[in-house]
C-alpha cells in the first residue's frame, strides 16, 4: 500500500477528490494536507465582495471533500518539502511521509514593490484578505495589478461603494479583450491608471507611481503570482521563476515520485497561463496518471487546450467572456458564469 500525499486543495486536487468520491483509488493510502478545513473558491470571490453571494456560498468544505474521497485530512501549513527523505514538514513540527506526492498548493502574491509588505494587503490567502477588507471599511482604495484578479477586484469593490484606483503597468490581455475590459472599468467608475506601475507604497498608505503620489485608505496587491517560499526552497527542479517544472505527465522533472499541478507548476514543454480553467484539466489527467502509476501502466500526457474560456465579472451582475479573439459582455454572461460557479461548488459538495 503506497502513501499518497496531496499537498494543497486547489482546483486540480478538488477535481481529483470529487472524482475519487465516486470511484476510489485502490492501492494507496491518501492524505490531504491543507491550511484550512474550508477555503474560498476564487471564481466567486469578486461576487462575495460585490455582495452577490454570501461568504458561505463561496466556501469549499475541504475536510468533507477529503472524507468523501476516503482520504485523511490534516489541517496545517507546510514549512518544507524534502524530496530526498520524502517528507513534508508542517509549521507546527509535524512530519508527513510519502511514497508519492502531488502538489497543488497555489501561489502567493508578489510583494516585490517596496513598502508593500508593511503598508498594503495581498489578495492571498483569500480568507485573511476578506477579513482585512471587511475590518478596514475603506472609502478610497488603490489596487496594484491590472490582470484578471485586479480588474475583477477593483470593479467588485467599486460596486460596493468605495472609490477605487486601479494601477496597471501593462496589459496581459489580447487587444480586443483589453479594450472591452478598459471600457467596463471606466463605465463602472474605476479610475483605471493604465500604463502606471506602482513604484512603492509608503506609510499612510501612500502610493508612489512615477511622479504621482497619492494617499488611500487601503492599498491592495493583486500583483503577479510568485512561488510559495517552501517550494522555492525545495530541491525540486524549477523554472526561472521558481515554480515546479513538470513533464507532460505532470511529474517533477527531477523527482518522478512528485506530481505538481495548478499555479505552482510549469509544464516544461507546453507552458500555459496559470488559471483555474487549466488546473481543472490538470486534475483529470492527474487522477488518470495516479491510477496508471499504481497499476504499473504508461502515463498519459497532458496537452493544454489552445484556447481557454475566460469569464470576468464586472462588479454589477454583468460579466465579460473571452475565448481566443472572440469576446462578449452582458448580464447573460454573468448568468452563465454564475451557473458554472454554482455547479462547481455543488459538484464538490455532492
């Protein structure tokens, strides 16, 4: 009997566990370790902030999901992963040993902006972020980072009544989507400061961006994803940014007994955006390969889809859809997104 350790409960592991609840994985003793017994689903977080969902509607019951999948749930934060001894050490000193490990622990918010650690709050972890946002009750907010997360967050907070300035040094989207998103931000009343990078955050908090210097009630970091520190310190092969480098079977390039999926991994031969849409597909391939590994069979190769669907909420009950060069916007897109998100939560609960 192999010890299979699942580290983190991101989209890939959630997909895997939901499938295991219906068709168990034989030949392995499964343990899931995650910081919390529940966690927020990222796709519904802007809707919670905008007031469209109650917090409990957007929470995933990780402990219950593990139980249904015949896995032992261990609540704890990881301090270190040592592939040489095949152990994971938690911050409270406990050690978990594995024969096979799968890492789907996500990423953290980049705090490279000077002063951001002291005078700004990051969007991750979501639970802590929502608590800080609720406690602050800000009237004038700055959001640093103009990607999907930053744009959705800015529009959700603005919908709640606060004044919001969104700083974005460059666009991460194709021209058609970037233009549609800029229009949605401005119609929603967000002060979209396109082409302005946040250079520093000072006490106040005060945002410095080029020659501009402005005080806010709250500064929020929705900057690029960077690797978790304990993953950066591990001896697993990584890409130039520190994310786990995996092959087509989602196995570590240096330690084949370790799989990795979602934001914490980079596919060596087919890198693709770090998005929940891809992570769900990771989970399906991951489960298939774990079954094959335990049966001594050849593993499947994961091939990322060329065009993934992107759905962005725009504060009110409206949203933007994009796939390749095609884009659309309206209340019907929000209803589509709402249906997908609620179906995902139901899938994990039943």
